[in-house]
C-alpha cells in the first residue's frame, strides 16, 4: 500500500480493500477486508530497526528515543505517511518483540499446515 496510496489518491487506481485488521489512516475511505466479511485476515507490510544482540539497555533506550523523535518530525511524517501512505508506528522494543513472536508463530503455523518447503 505504501507505493499505491498516492496512485489511489490521484484516481489512477481504485482500492478495493486494505489487508490490515482496520482501515489505514492514510486511506481511511478504503475498507479493511474484515469489514467485508474476511474476518481474521490481516497481512501487513512492516519494517523495523534492529541491532545486534546484547546492546546495553541505556544505549537501546537512547537509540529508540531518537528514532521516536525522528518519526515524529512533521517532514518525516509527511514523507512517510502522507506521501508514501505508511501508517507509522514507533512502538517500544518490547512491543516489537511481542509482535515478532506472534508473527513467527502465526506464519510458522501456515507453513507447517500447508507443508511449505524451501526449494
């Protein structure tokens, strides 16, 4: 959606749905699949900033604080949010860890149940 939302806003494409659990802030007029009866379906593109294991907590906290400041700057929010259509979430390292564990469990189940193998 990040690349598509400017095209949708310009009328070059018509969005039928977003794949998250709820509507996107940047395309609020486009319904989520859940609103259309596809309950439990949520697939998002996401990004995160990682560092090496064992980074001391004070350094991690400082780095996280600076990233939050960066993502809250109006020009950054405009570029990423309004122009590229990203819903910016600057969560905590603990929240990211919880999200990652959930995604690994979720997609691991899909892989196992469908006998998906790398070739």
